[in-house]
C-alpha cells in the first residue's frame, strides 16, 4: 500500500509524536477522572509504539514492524474501553488481566501480591470481542468513527498476523525467491513500508483527539495533523 504525499505526512507524524511526549505527562490522576487518566496512559503507550514503528521503517527494518503495529492496536482498543467504560467494566478488565498474569506466575513459580480490593481472576476475552465492545461504545460516543475498531481488527490486526508479526508459511515465503536456486532475500518486502507508520499514526491521532477532548484540552493541533494524515487515504481497502 503506497502512502500518498509521504513526506508531508511523515513530518506531521514526527510533530505528533513530539507533541504527545510533551503534553501527556500533564494529565494526572489527581487532576481528572481515573478513566481519562488510564485512557491517557494507553495513549502514551501507543505513542511509544508509534515511535518504534517509525524507527524500524526509517532504518530499513520496516518488514519487522508489524508486531509493534498489532500491539499498538491492542493498546488502542483497551485504552478506549477503559476511558469510555464504567468502574465495573474497568474492574472486569483488571480481573481478566489477573487471570493471564496468574497463568504466567504460576508456571514459573512466582508469587504476586495483589492490593486489597483487586477483583478475582476471570477468563479473558479475545481482541475481536474487545473490538466489537468498543464499536458499541463508539456508536454512542462517536458514531462517525464507530467502525474503526472492527476495521482495524480486520485490516490491521489480522493482516499483520499473516504478513509480519507471526511466523507462518506465508510470512516465510515472502523472503524466498521463486526460482530454481531457491534464493533467500528480502524480495522488496522492506520497501514501501511507510504504510505501517501511517496506519499507526492514524489510530494514534484519533485516540489523542478523544483523550484530549475527555480531558478538556485543546485539540486544534491534533485535528490539523489528523486532516493531513487522512488526506488521500486508501484505507480501508475498497471491496
């Protein structure tokens, strides 16, 4: 997927990264609702992954950036759910995280002491179910963009599972020349990977607008960068 006007978009992405690094630490737990604070924490993590994706693409490792793009998307979904959810829903997600953590700590013989009031461990749900849950919340909170979670799941999360982040026969054959010698090489898979940075930025700037709005902060710069990043978009692919 070729990104149109990449130089202009990349400049906006770098400005977005620097701006979020500067502004997000000012959102504190003491200064507002806990749901917004943890939404901002999720955004901060997304911004870190955006930086990692950009670094990989710019330094010739763009074919390896898919794992970070998947993690950015997972964080994007979870952070939104916490920010838009109730206290009980946040506790339910904590319970699911506790279930996963206990599997790991029990397997290696470690103990983890949870604070008083921590909910009991509960079965976790998949990323697709979380995306569907977020879509329902956005249908009320931001109807215009309610399809973003499911579009992201189908065209970003699942696509990267196949193309980059997971080891499978498809991802391996992308590094093998189809000739009689069976040559191993990049086969141009490291070229034109700017779309990974661009998609990461599209999701990050949208998330930033939602967090800043909930926190009562000015969104003018974010909206301007969002307009630049969304110009001449070819995502999602046309059916």
